[in-house]
């Protein structure tokens, strides 16, 4: 199996960020629907923290 070209991956960075933003916005909408008077800044921080944890879980699963 060939190696991933770092330049090719870097070229996809904007696409990856856009995809992750869509996931973030999906969960922000869910929180907004569930809690109408939500503190948006706190919700943003909680969602990002869970996304980081999910990425860590995926990384650990792939490396084990």
C-alpha cells in the first residue's frame, strides 16, 4: 500500500474543514432545537470538545 502524500492531504484541508463545520452545525442545530435559550458560546465549546474526543476515539481505534 502506498503512502499518503502530505501535500495532497494539505490540499484537501479546506474540504476537511468544510465537512467538519457541517458536522458541527448539525449538532448545533440539534442543541438549538432541544434548548431554545441556550448559551451559544458554551454550546460551541461543548460540541467542539465532543468532536475532539470523537476524533481521539477514532484515532485510537485505528491505531490499535
